[in-house]
């Protein structure tokens, strides 16, 4: 556990956090708990209240009701000193095009109160960490979207924060850029920082997070470990097996297994619906081989965060209609 987490177990904690704009409720009694040392995904569609929540957490907005604590301290608007332990990259960061990458970080370093020696040490390290080595003296106006996101993450890490908050870091990026940001988030976590990352791209967050909170219309639908959330959805896990000489006897042999709900044939593909989330590939393989089949390939598909999200939204809508 990082040294700064000894005193507190939670990097972020909100209790009935609410933000209203007139008749619009952007955040609705949100209870959020982010464990120290975790990569916590904050998920929901555009307009769900993610950015509003983050702006409250970093002291840019005042909550209408409820409370928020960051690193054990109550959040207050315009309390600049309290934000020195937080690294924050807003959605679609905008930086002066006339500055070079290293110059931008130097400006931010001065704003943080870092002395020249600290800046000289930290800036090259972060340039290397975010993959911009050799491009630090290029104008930001010449940077691609992916490079601008990476320099934005570098400025969020400049003051060695205990908590890093990234608002939609993959937005507007091509697939290559998304992978780069994903790997960068993993690298930040390995340095011992807590990472709180918001996104509407469920697949991207699924690749990096240990914990997730899914919100919609300002309300939390679920908040737990990624594994627990993935197990919440109802419905079968599906296995697909490509078999040479797939016969009716092979289909029947697999269908007779106790964990199997249904087995159907489509050409040389055997589609198997399972009643369990356990790994039963060995049992299925053995049944296929004993019945004379030859396995060419096998895949098992569980449920993604997108599946979970859709089912939770549907349940919430059904409950509201009643």
C-alpha cells in the first residue's frame, strides 16, 4: 500500500452527493468509494454526471447537497492547497499552441511551486513516461490528439500526486491512441498512485480497471470490483468450439454434460450455452475428443461491462415505469 494510504483507506468518498442546476439534477445522491491504490473506472453515457462529479471532487464546483472527501479531507471550493495532492486532466484539455511540450510542463511546475531542480528532474522523467521523448521541443500546436492527451496526463502527474483523476482520457482518439493511453494508465498505477478514470467507453475501461462505478442520470447503478460487477448480469456464458467432423454424437455428448444448458451445431461450429461461470473447457474438450471430434479452436465469452450496463439501464427504466 502506498505510504499516503496508511492514514486513509479511501482516496475518494462521497455521501449523497447532489448537484442541481435549477430544475436539472446532474448528480443525484451519489455514494462513491474509491479505494487507495486502485484503478477505478467511473462509467456512464455522455451526460450521466461524470464530469460534474469530478469538478466537485477537485473543488471547481460546489455541491448542492451531500459531502465529498478526497484523501480523507472534506472538499471545499477554491481550496487550492488541498488540490496539490491531486493530479487532474479535464475532458479535452486545451493548451497554448505556441508552447513546446517541455515549456508547458515548466509553466505548470512553476504554478505548483516546484523549484528549478525539481522541474529539471521531473519533466524529463514524465516526458519519457508518457512516450513523448524526442518530441518535447515540438510545438503543442503540432501535436496529434493522442500526443496532446499524453502531455495532458504528464501535467497531471507533475507534482507527484497521490490521486490522479482523468476525465475521458481516450475521447477523440483513434484505436492506436486508445491503446497508448490505456498502457499509460497502467504505468501510472504501477508507480503507486490511485487512478480515477471516467469514460463512456466501457470496453476501454474494462481493460485496465480493478473497480468500477456505473452511473446514469446522476445516480449510481452499481459500484464494486470489476469481477463482482461482471458477475451481476443474468444470462448464460457462451462457448464456441470449432470441430472437424462435428457429428450429432459429439453434440449429444457435450449436451449431456451437467454444466451445459444447450449445445447446437452450425457447420463445424459447436455453440455451447453454460449454466455456470466456472472454466469447464477441460470437460467439454474431453467429451468432444471421446466422441471422435477434433478441436480446431475454442473461445469462451462471458459478459462485458457493456452487457452489464445495458441490463442495469433496462432494469432502472422498468422500475421507473412501474
